[in-house]
């Protein structure tokens, strides 16, 4: 991989892909560089998936202003342009003691100052009618109906795919090893070759300080902040309809209880600073803290029906507690987009707008591309179709009638579609993120062998080359299936 480009974006999370898509509206050459074999493998894949309303946003901070604007953009544009599950389920900030009422009133006042629509304090029967799972001690709550939940995997992939459809380039497995100013451009060195770029946008998440240091900007540090979660089976009897927050403390929003876009319940996160951007281990103490915190608002929750425990890392800048989005070098232009922790997912479209303005500051007025198409439709989702719609799809292509994942009703056709998207899935986890085989109750116990088989067929490689995610995560080793079958003289399939 070698060449010249106008703009190199480093980092394929939700922010990097949103920036790339927004820039693709203009007549610019753009390449996004992602170190991993897929987009959405870092902070963007392990978070609470909330589109915060912005009632708690500090207008004195950049992240506060961008949270409010981002929520507006999801309502006004993103949900209509991208085929991504977004549910406006609303959020409740729940008080369980009279001493917490002043904090609810303060949040209401701040939210109204921020221009958040339809905020109100609810209590009594109305509160418990809104959310019947709440603790009996719940006395009042701030109700924010403009808050939502989104599928961050599908959102990030949709940003990336739509950018590529609009002539941007996404390069995976392209870890950046150095960035050097050379005259009026940058040389961006990667493990796959070098790129010359007029402007570099650093959206490298947990590694943003390391990338920034490559060009001599070393006045901030990313502190990885780990958050642990429980994910529950869809068949759990506790039915949570809205995102539920406790009244926040000075240092934390507290443990959140929320539905997901697919009907699971998820609880978390706690917050613990860790020493490395790879430390995603779950801990007994951390998970106990998460459950205890969730039970303060929804006491029926337990460890029963948990199908997955996981941890994510937020790339915090402790010194400011804010996003750092700014031009660091005017000539040539290096733009940092760093410290994007919560509410980064909610802010992503607004961050992209903001970065486009910075690019315009460097290059002058940007020329719009008249061929830009904001619409993107992902693979069909059989699990969301009526029987008649599914039957029509099978008539068109019988592969949509072959169920590969029983837990999530995912078909062979959907998996093949995910592999053949503009930024196609190349690993088992990439398939899982896009169309959900392995995301259900059995966590891939039934469907994973067929996913491996389909990936190998579509990519034209041996099944032993298929990885769960990164190098070294191959799920099959040794001789190929074909050799084993030839030696045994049997027609037994691997998944029999």
C-alpha cells in the first residue's frame, strides 16, 4: 500500500469512520487507516451504546456541546440515511431518596439550558407505569424521551461502507508506525507501506497520544479507563424498557441498566483506571460492583440469564476531562481528535462536522461532491422481517432460507452479504458484529463452524486461515478438512 492522498484518517472506530464519511461529501482524496482487521474493534465495540440526550452536558466543555448537537443529528439525519437500528427509548435518572431531588432539579435546569426538548420530572404512579421494573423505593426521576440506544457495530460499519461507496478508501490491517512532516506534507508509515498526506487526522482512540507524539505533540496523555458489563439473555424475565441511570455522583454517572437494540438487557459500566490499552480483563470485584449498582434501581437483576461478561476501555484525558479536537500544526495540518470517551458515541456525527470545519480552516472552502449519496442499506435482517417478507427474500435467493445461527435467526445469505460489503467482514467477530451469528444464547457454539466455512469459501482461503479477530486467533489448526476427509474415506462434515 503506497500513494498520495489529501487526508489520512487514523483510526477506524465510530469517530474515525464518521469523520471519513463526512469528508467524503467533498472533492477530497481520503484514506482511513485501521490497525485491526476490521472497523469497530476498540472502544466503539465495547460500550453502553447510548445516544445521550445531553441533559447532563456541560456547555463549557467541547464534549458537552457536541453531545447535544450529535443527538440532534441522529434524530434529523443519521436515522434516515443509514440502515442502522436506533431506538428512541428515552432515559430515566432515578432518585430513591428525598435527598437526591435537588440533583434531579439541577439536571432538569441544565438540560433545559442546553435546549433539550420534553424534559420533565416524573414521580409516583406515572414513574412506575413508565418503568415497572424499578425499585419500590424509586420516588422520582428525570425523564428524557430524546435519549436513545443504537447498535454501535452496525453504525460504525455503515459509516465506513457509505464512505467507501462515496469514493473514500478504508485500509485494514494498516497499523501506523510513524508520522513525519516532510515539507508541506506528512509521510504516514504503516506496516503495509507509506502514504503521503496533506492532512492527518488522528482518531486513534486509546493510542491517540502515541500517534500525536510521532509529530512532537506530547502535552497530553490517554488514560485507559476500564468499564465492565453483564449482558443478559433475551429470554430473561426482567423486562427493561428504558435506559435507567441512578442520580449521578460528582465522579460517575453510576451503573446503567439499559435495553439493547436487539432486546437484551445490559448493565454497567464501573470505572477503573488501568495501566495498558490492552487490559480488557473482567474481574470478580468489578462485576460484583456492576451488579450491586444495577440492583439499586432494578432489584430483580441477578447473575441468572447472563450470557456474556465483557469489558471496554475509554480513552480519557484526565487533565481536562474533555475531548481534544484541534489543529496542532498549521503547515502541514495535523488534527488531533483525542480523549473521545462518553458521550463519544452520541457525539460522533457532531465531531465529524467539527473536524470538517477544521479541515476547511486549513484548505479554505471545500467543494461539495455532487455525486455524494448519504443513503446506505446494509444486509437484509431476516430476524426483523415478517413471514411474507422473508418468503419473498427466499424466493429471490434461497440462501436467505438457510438458518446458520438459531439463537439470532441469521441466514447464510446475510453472512455472505456481510463478507461482500464495501468494507467486508474478514473474521468471525467481524461477521458477529455485522449480522449477529454468535451473539445469542449459545455464543457461537452451534453456528461458528458454518461461519468459518462460509468465510473460507467467500475469501478463497483455507479454513485454517480464518481468525476470530487478530493474528494468532485462528480457530482451526493442523491439516485441512479436505485432507482429513480424504484420509478417512468418510463424508462426515466438520459441523456434524
